[in-house]
C-alpha cells in the first residue's frame, strides 16, 4: 500500500521518501490509520518489517508544536535499541524538527538531566530503569504524555520488566493512547498488556510463519566439542558479508570471539560485562562493515536493525523459542535475504522441536562441510581478496615481482600466494569450554532468563544485544545490495 493513502502529513511523506521507503509494509498499512485515529493498538508482525515506523509515524504526526512538555514516551528493553529507535524517529521527524531524546543507563545521568532541562523533548525514548530513575528524581514529567509505546512489548511485560513498566505507566496516567508492538506475542503476555489498554485493536499480520519469510533456516547436528570447527568451516564456505554468532553465556561469547580471532576472522564480542562505551564502539564497527562477525549473548537479539547481516549462527540453540525468532530476525530484514544456522547437540533435539512448533517451519538439515569444501570456500575468498588487491597501486612491488618471476614460474608463485591466503582455519586448535544446556522441560516457551533482565539497564547483568545468499556473498563488500525478491516492500539502503 502507498504511504500517501494512510493519512500522513506532507512533512512525514517527505521523510518517508527521503528514507527510500516506497510502499508501506502490511503492519504499517494496518496500524498507522488506527493509531492516527487515537486507538490503542497491539501490533504483531515478523521481524524486520518496519514496526518502528509503524508506531513512530503516528507519534510524530500527533505532536503538538510549541508544546513545552513530553508528549510521547517509547520504552525499549535495551540501550542500543533505545538509541536506534531515537535515531529512526529523529530521521522521520527531521522535516518538522521534532525533538526526540533518548535516555539509557550506563551513560552520565547529569548530562542527560542538563539536556532534558535545556530543551524538553516532545518524544522521549528510554530504557525502563533509566526512565524510572529520572522520574524518581523528578527530572522528567509525564503528566502531559498522550501516547506510550512499548516496543518489544512481550519482553517489556514479561517478569523481568513488568514492575518497572507498571510504575512508568502510572506516571503517564493522563495518556490517551497505549501502543504495543513486537514480533512475538504469547497470549498470557498479551492479556497482561490489555489490562493497561483501552479496548485495543489487535493487528496481527498473518504470515504463514512467525519467522521472516526471507530467512533460509538450517540446523546442524553436532556434538558440543565439534561445533566450533564446523562453524568455522561453514563461515569459510558460506562467506557471510556480516554474521552474527549467538552464544549462551558471556564466557561463551568471550571464548568464541577469541577463538575466531585466533583463526584470523575479523570478529568482536559484545555482552553486559563490557562498558557501555565498548559496546557502542563494537556495534558501530559492525554497523559500518568494519567487523565481519559479531558474537553476542542472547539478550542482544531483539530489535537491532543492522543492514547487511547475511548470516545468523546460533552456536548454542536458544532455549526459549521466542528468542529464536528474534535472534534469526537480525537477518532477512526489509526485503533482504538471510540464512540462519542453528547448532543442535543430540540432547537438544527437544528444544529444536519446540522452536519448530512455534515458528511452524522446519529447519533444513545441513551437513558439516568437508575439508575440501572448506578449502574451496577459503580459495574463493582468497581470490576475491586478490581481486581487491589488484585494484590498488602495486608499482612499489614490481622490481621484486620481476625478480621472483625470473626464478620461478608464474603458476608456482600464484599457487604459493593462494596457499598462504587460503589457510585451513581449523589448523589452529581452539578449545571452547562446554556449556550445559538447561534441562529440557518439554515447554520452552516461558522458563527463561527470568528476573535478571530488568537489570540490563544498569550495566552489570547480561546484556541483550542483537542479504545476500551464499553465492556471491563477499566479506568486504556490503555497500549496495540487490532488491529482495518476492517480498512486498522495497529495500531501503541504510547508507543513503
Ligand atoms: N516501508 C518500508 N519500506 C522499506 N524499508 C522499510 C520500511 N519501513 C521500515 N523499513 C526499514 O526496514 C528495517 C527494519 O525495520 P524495523 O527495525 O522497524 O523492523 P521491526 O519490525 O521493528 O523488526 P524487529 O521485530 O526485529 O524489531 C529498517 O531499516 C527500516 O528503516
Ligand atoms: Mg523493532
């Protein structure tokens, strides 16, 4: 559907055009008119289908200019997601100079307070902990707030966050509208949400599957001790542009990161024990394509929108099927294709089946690559590297090259060069400490990370974080991607 048919004003239509969005996605087409009409809305749609703009555009349109108070609050479960959402709202509201501010833990609260005092934002985006902190200090006032959005609503209303959310909603007692969005919305959680809402409209974008259509989902059966070598080989063969690797614990993330680095991959890890500055720096490098592989703990999965993630490797299978949906949803976004590979040890088959029941999609079995296939993958990348090198100025090397060519055949020289570039990645031994899965209890849906999550905002606890197919995937070329095939909206190029 066209954005022009949704009742949005000229300024927003201009911003939409500038963002390169051509058509509204189904969740946008259905929820924008409802939200503009002032209704409470619960919106559920697959990952990467533009839910941020679905709530963001009506928020922006409903702002009253010259109003020196906070008019809308968007609550996000993680700092990085809060920042990302603030940026998207700022971009969409640029024409009308909408003032959108973000507050999150791990950042200097004094500076946030000064900035809030200096210029009261029309829209405030924040993580629950930091929002409450400001509310208790009376450095923000939500009396005039008309709309509250819970992004990743099921996560927000789950045990870890619910108390904080209730408190924040109590502060925003004069609100006229509550909006809930997520890719997953288990019934019990939805009922909790309805208690805070006024006769909400529930919009579920009916898709055959809960997971995004454009993700090819695979699994590899492997013993715990085999997983790392197999993953390296898969990376060699599949040649992801940008890959996310999910590990179960912080230790796992650290070990996987070091192991990948030892084998020459351009990888970095991110989890809650790292400083906020470090987390942001790693994410920035990954977003800019300066890092090929980001290793993360599970909590990072939700909401992060990083263009060009082609592969998601679940080094450890998620024990909560909802988090599987969010994890693999970091790829296959906005019309691009993606691949996910989930490692399953023999005693984790139960988890896999529960995931498949939720997603209504079977993962296809993938065989571990053979030595020969891995070498071929390495050679393919080596050739691409050589092609890149040939584009540079090589004049400095000509004398030595000529000398070598006098003594050896060109064939031998090139072969030696290839041998050096295409190393067998598994030759360097890496030991990853085994991590036991939680015992499988038959229903993975809600026995999960529990109360700790409320503390992500405070820095110490577990941190949540968060294409092209394998043919033609090149590591160092993530600039401009083709149009997604068969999807109903058009890719936006993030770099525009
Ligand atoms: N109508 C559109 N056409 C093309 N691209 C769009 C459109 N709307 C949003 N996008 C882009 O699609 C990407 C994914 O959007 P967004 O992050 O809002 O997805 P989401 O549905 O919130 O996913 P998740 O469930 O993972 O949070 C973003 O880069 C966004 O700018
Ligand atoms: Mg989102």
